[in-house]
C-alpha cells in the first residue's frame, strides 16, 4: 500500500469518526450535546488536514518518481 493510500484510509476513518460524533450529538428534541459537537469538529479538521497532506504526498511522488514517507 502506498503512502497516499494509507493517508486516504486515515481520511476515511477520521471522517467516519466525525460522522459518528455528529450522530451522537443529535438529541431527540433537536438540541446538541456540546462535547460530541467539539469532537466532531476535531475529527473533521483532522480529516481535512490529512486529506491535504495526502494530496501533497501524491504530488511530490508524481514529481520525484518515487514514494514519499508521510
């Protein structure tokens, strides 16, 4: 598995964690549980940053012709 593929898998995992936290934050009356909302935001930010890093690794790999370490 390439470094880019590993980073992409992390993005998918982090996104699923964010989705789970958003789901847990939902209350039947429409209110939100703040700790879950904060966790969802953190997982989302981590997914976004990892996705950006994956793109950088893919681009560097393309230009260098060899695999880059994450």
